[in-house]
């Protein structure tokens, strides 16, 4: 059976006949437990939240790593199709007393998800954006959200960053910024000592309104300079990144003239 028509409705819309993917299981399956066993865990905030029409998140927790950050898995759940066989996100979450100790890392993001009937679901961009928005909801002021960009899914972002495109104008950077954690970025393009894993892009949530205004102004200047000096890029990179840069310029210019900080810097108890 061929792929079904692609309309943003339910998970079944994105089913085709590709076989299930394989995943490197970083944590033994016996160590995973549903987040409902720890209702006070920050990740419990994600469980059951909607990320699309007939799509919710199912959250599982793994053990802690050596620095105390906890592994988690996010599965997609659909009333019509059931739960995905593999997670859309494998990540880590850390909480602490100081802002910089509060972060979420996306270790793996799966654009193709194996289903229990051996078919594969393709996760659309709108759902990816909602997943990142949900992840960012537990990141407080001064915290950060980071995600790898070494996987095939992030190839365009990797190429763009390697040529000096501002992070905000890359596909992954735009997704992180849309989640509220893009006031500034750090590109971890070299793994330190081989222990930091794949290359990753780190996006920060503003510490306060003053910080947000300063960083937004700096980003706007960088994006405008990029638009003036990006003719050397390959055409496919220009088509992708210049569009994202222009969108960001319009958003930042509007924010700087009509700031609304009601949901840009959430408080954390």
C-alpha cells in the first residue's frame, strides 16, 4: 500500500510503507519507567499534552547520568494509531538552583517513527515545532534548550552553520527560537575531549527583559548583515536561510518596537 494523502490531521496521515527504524539504545529497557510513577518530576508536565490533532506525548524516564541529569523519552500517542514503537525524542533534563543548571537536551530526534504494525510515520514540521515548544515549557529564565545537528535530519542546519549563517537563520535555530529559547545561541561544533557527543546547537531563554532586548538587538544586526552578504552561499542554502532570516528580522523588529514579554520569560517556582 502506498503512502496515504498528507494532510495535517492524525498520525495515520503520515504513514507509509517504509520499514521500522533502528535506534541505538543508550539505556537498558529495564531502567525505563513511566513518568506517572514520579508525578512531581518536571517531565510530568509534558505527559499527555497535545502536540497536534489526535497527537499527545507519552513520557518515560530513564536513570540519571554522572552529573545528575535524567534521561527521558517522548513517544507520540494517537487515539487512532496508538503509541509509536520508538520515541520521537531521546533527551536529558536537568534541574538546579541556579538558572544555568536548568536545561533540556535533545540527544536524538526521530523524523521517521516505527509503528507497531511495522510501518513508519513521518513526523511533520508542525508537530516537531510543537514538541520543541513543549520541551521549552520547563526551561526557566536563564536556562537553555539544546539539540544535536549531526543527524541526517539536521543536514541543512549543519551546512548552514559551517558556512557562517547566524543560528537563528538555520532550520534548527528557528525551531529553537520559536520555542522561546533563542535569545542567544552557542554552537557546539567541536566535541570537547570527545565526551560531549555530537555537534549541538544551544539556545538560551532570556534572563530578564533587559537581557532579551539587548540580545534581540544584536541578533537583528547580525541577521541584517547576513542578508547583505549571503550571495556566496549555494542556492539551496540561500533559499532556506534567507527566508528564515527575513522572518526573524520582521519578528525581532516588531518585538523591539512592540515588546510583549508576557510569555517570553516565564517564572519558575
